[in-house]
C-alpha cells in the first residue's frame, strides 16, 4: 500500500511538472518568433516618372519655339531669303544701312537700321522710311533729296538688304532701343543729348 501511494504521488508530481513546463514554453514562445516587421507597400516600389514638359527658362531650360530659327545674327542674315524687288521703304532703309554702316558689324548695321525705324515712329520725323532717310541735313550720302544708286552686285548690298528685312520684321533684338540719333566716332558734334551706347564706329543717343 505504501508503494502504491508513493507511485501515485510521483505520477501526480510528474504530471504537474509537465504542465508547468508546457506553460513555460507556451508563455515564452512568442518571444522566440518576434522579428522586425517589414511592410512591402506598393508606394515603396520605384514608380516610373513621366518627363516634365512644363519647364520654363527660369528653371534653366529654354526650348526654342521654332527649332529652325537661327540662334545668331550672322545665321539669321544668311537665312534671309532673296524676295525679288524691294518695296520703296525697304530700298531706302537698305540704302541707309549700306552707305552709313556697311563697314560695321552686323549689330552696328542693325543699330543704324533701327534708328531710322524709330525716327519714323517717333512723331518727330517724317513717318515713312524714305522720308526719314531723305530728310534734308540728316544723312550725308543723300544729295538734293535723292539717294545714290544701289550697288546691286556688291556682297555688302545683299547684307544691307537682309539687315533691313530683319529690322523691319523685328526678328532680332534691337541693340539701340529708343535711339533717334547717331554719329561717327570720327566727329565730335557736342550734342546735348542723352548718350545711349557705342557700337563699333558709331555713338547712339536718345
């Protein structure tokens, strides 16, 4: 009988130990499987980016409106098409450019052309380009209100015609905005006028 009691006690103790051991394992098992959570959300994946076509010149990108448009004045002069006979005003303007500035740079020739155009628009001079050029006492190459003949075969005449067209169409920036007077650097007229700039051999005034 005593042996039976001992066996029963040992059996009960063993079951209790197994239960405690199981409870201990169960209580600590979550800690064994804890790992940092990783979320693979779709937003974290690389997303293709469409090109931004709204860039402006302020952002350092200035697309040309016309990719065929020349980006220098010499290229623009070379690209001007010969259009046959000039109108009367075009001829007068080209003649002024040729006789006043044919030895100047293209910018210098364009500056002279723009003085003639600005005079015609100012209300202080004749309103036609021919009237401005042939006005008495204004251009030394004009004699008795008449223009000299144009040298049709001279390369500089072709350039003068191209500059006249560019100036009349406003297809290049005016380098002497607001200028109504100019003179050669070889003379000192002593004008009491606001000096604007010097380009090559001419000084320009408002």
